[in-house]
C-alpha cells in the first residue's frame, strides 16, 4: 500500500456523527464530526445564534435597569429619555448610538447630568465588545476539539500470511504479497524522510494523517557495547535509540479509556563489530577465473557453520556498468523466555554475541566497488585503501579515490520491547524488556488487553530492521542519496549512526501506519486473503466484544476535510443561549406573574416599561389629542378602534414638527321648523339634518361648554341651504 493509497482510503472511512474522544474524557470528549461543508454551515449558525443571544441578554438587562431606575415621581428630561432608550433599544449597538447622541446633545450640561448617561454608555460598549468577540470566537468553536476524527471500515483486519491460502495459490506470495510489502516499506521510508527530518518538513500535509505526526525518541550516541566488549570496535561511541513509553491512545490513535490502553517501549542498541578473528579469506579458481572471498564467523546458520561469505573484490568495469550500489545482508536471532528460538532465527550467535533478553541482528554492508572521493573514518563505511584514480568527463586531470577497507563491515544490533497495561496494578503493569516474542507471548489470552497488545505489535511485525534491510536494500540508506554511479562523496564519521537512526524512524513510521492500516483493512480484493478481519475468530479474536473488534471502530486519524465540534460545548452554548432568548421573550410576563407578590414588585415600573414602548408612546401622543378609541392600553400593543384615522405631522414649522390638529365633522340634530346649535358631545342624535365643523385642539373647551361655530344646513320643508 502506497502512502497516498493509505491516506485516501483512511479519509474515505471517516465516521460522520457523534463519538467520544477519550483524550478529553467522557464528558468533554463527546465529539460531533461533520463534513467540512456541513461544519461551515453549523459554524455560521452558531455565530448568528451567539449574536442573537447577546442581543437578548442586553434586552434582559435593559429591563432590569429600566425597572431599577423607574420613579413614580416627576423627573427631568434626561431621566425619561434614558428610560425610553433602555426600553426601545433593540441591541447594544442601537443603545450605544442613541446614548451617544443624547450625550452629545447635552455636552454643555453640568457634569452630574452627564454622569447619568455615561455609565449606561460604557455598559453598552462592554456588551457590544463582549458579544462581538463571542460571535468571532464562536466561528472557531470547532478548533477547540482539534482535527482528530474517527475511521470505521467493514474491512478492518490485520496483515497476516495465510499458509492455507498460499498452498492453494503458491504464486500469490510472489505476485501479490511481496510487492505489497515492498510498497508499504517504501511508503514508510518516504514518511520517515519527510516527517522525521530535521528541516521542519513535518508540517507538510503528508505528515498530518496520523494521530501524532512523529513519535518521540531519545538518542544516546556515546553508548557502551551491547555485547561482550571484545566484539565492539568502540566501547563508548555506540548508539542507543529509545522510544520511551508509547501510548496506544495518544501516540497511535487507538481511541479508548485507560482500561483499553497499552504502552509500548522499544529500545535499539547498535555497535560496529570487529572482523579480525571472526573472518577468514579463501580463494576459488579454475582454468578461466580466480576469485578471493571472505568468510565471516559470527554464528552458525541452519545450513552452514559460518554466517556468510562475501567476495573480496568487485571489478571496476562491473561497478561502472551496474552503477554500483551498496548491498545489505541481515541475520536475526530471536529470543523467548530467556532462550534463543532457533526455529525463528536465521543463525545462532557465538557466545560473545548472545543476548537472552533481546532479539539480535547482524547487518552486513558491502560497497561493491564504490569509489570514495576522500578517506572515510566511519567504522561501518570505513575506506582508507587507495584505489585507482578517477577521471571525470569534462574535467581535466585525475582525482584520487578510496575503496572500502574490508569486503564487508558488520553492525550488531539488539532490539528490546516492553509492553504495559496502564490500568493494571503497578507491580503487575509491565513486562520485562525482552525480544518481540516476550511481551506478547507471555500474555494470557484471558487478559483484557491481550488483543490490544497484539494489535500494537502487529505494526512491528512488518517494519523491523530485517524487513527494512530485505525490503528496501540500500534505498533505506542516507548515503545512497549522495552516490552517483560509483562515486561517493565524503561521509561524516558517524554516518552509521545516522543510518541506524533512519531505520529506527522507518520502524516507527511503520508502527504508526500499521495501526491505521489495520483499521482500514485491505484496499484491494486481491489482498483480502492476506488479512485477518474482525469476523475471522478462528485464527485471531475479532468479535466486536474483544479489544480487536473495539479498536476496529475506534481508530483516530487527523483530517482537515472534516469539522469537529464539542457536543458539550454545543449543548452548553445552545442551552445558555436558548435560556437567555426565552428570558428575553418572557421577562415582562415573569415579572408580572411571578414577582408581583414579592415586596419589591413595582407596579409603576412595570407599567412604565410597557408605556415606554414605541407603540404605547404612539398611543399616548394620539390619544392625548383625542384620536382613537383605544384598547389594550396596558399591554405591549395598544389597538385603536376599527377604521379610525389618527393624526399626521404638522409641517408648518419644520424645526418643531408636531402632530397636526385635525378638523372633525360632527353631526347634530335639529327640530322641525327651527334649528339650534348643539353642545359638543361624545354621542350624537340619531336623526341627522346637518353638520357642523369644529376645530379640535388641546385648548378646546370641555364637553359642557357651549361654543359658537359656523354651520351649514338644509331645511327639510323648503330644501334651502342655511349658513
């Protein structure tokens, strides 16, 4: 599986819905994952909702302030204008504008007058600022939960060599399985080069898939010898690479509470090995050719009493023709329960190399005729022997070259692993450091973390040093990038340490990718026979009730194409916002219905709040001039009589507009043969014979005063008009 295939497959399996991110606990970790488009819609809604909730909060406080400042006594204009602003401002911005205008209009007033306006103005500014900021931050509500998402796939399974299937399809390993493993290793190598480099390239998009972009580890470049002292070229310039305790949840993204977590520690200790006394030269020849070889004795293999044989020389012509490359060989020795498992090992190390608490690797490097442009002091790439001079096309003269001191140089490495269950008691929490088989093989299958530990170590099974050396060859070496045909530029004295660190990084990236790959499962039908899925319980426990089944549905990755929201944060935001909005809608009703029997209930303040409303102020203006027969006068919306006309603006003085005084036509009754001027009255006679025109103004006499008015009438008997 290439890196891109893994990224694409994982992105397509992102779970949409609610789930628990155990990094934040059961309550705060409850998370809603949406597609990016849907997330943007939700963010926009939350921003609008927060803005409206802020406006509602301001309106509630305006009611409280209005009631608090209400006085059942005559007050000055500032008081009533301030009360009107509190009552009719739709938002903090609206109140700020009106208060600013009021303050400006009174700028020449006494200081104590201004101090009655400024506190409300400051409060409006504060509310406006706070809720504007809340609206801005609400658009970032998904950033607080991070970019971790859950993937779920029906194809969840662990990579596994199915022996029965290989018997039935003997060519499938060569055609399907081995190429697949090579692709995986190349993807791991690419990830290690890109995301574990020192140039800060881990910020690239390719490094943002796994729960952790890069796993942490420590390096000791001045370590002692991991074997008997006589086996190491140096006693204090070796290397130890230590991951510390890697958590299945935080480091590998296997989402779960503490009782469903495991911790893994990996330690690699390497040193260049001496060859003197453990290698021997011999010659082979016939009538046509002769060749010299070196035999290395670091332990017997299954088929010979030596470890490997390496040709001493590589013809220069062949080097040029083949564009010389480094060649790697690796031999492993695996331990279990304090003894070497020969049936699982490539060789049986000699006594000075034996370790019963660690797996052991011999890594042989041969340069195959590579020419170095300078002497190399690195103990693994060591080259001090002068070779033939080099001529470079296009350049004059010859340049000296150096060849390797030995036909092959050997590194010895030990690998140790430890697994811990954080939920177990301290004394029974961790296994001892040992080979890969030790922490997994000693675990009882009834242990609740049994499947989890297998899941964690499944990534190691296909990305260890032997897989890297065999699957990638010299592609895994940093030195390969500076090799041109047969010419190798100078290398630093600790090049071998840099190479082992790169291998360690490849191993870690393999562990990261394997946990995600297991959750995704095979991406092609031809690879399905090489996976054990959740339903393949015969070979591996995969029922949903087991740890393996649980983590099939709980693998985390990172995604920028989705949006996460805290369910707790959303619920709290909506609950508080809805409460404030409902309170704004019902605050007057609550004050009337629930507070009236308390001592501090103020009927005057309640009525003043109602009367200061826009529609009530309109009613007061018109009713005072005698317009309309109004109802609902103590409610939010007063209602004039049906079909009644109200006043309009009198524009005779544009600088002092007021409601115009209308002329109302009043009907009156008259006796037969005579007429009389009636009194102004609210009720008129039912028999209508004429009309009178009466000016209506605030100075109009009351209904009991007689007034002289002009009139026009028609006699019923003569049909003549009287004026």
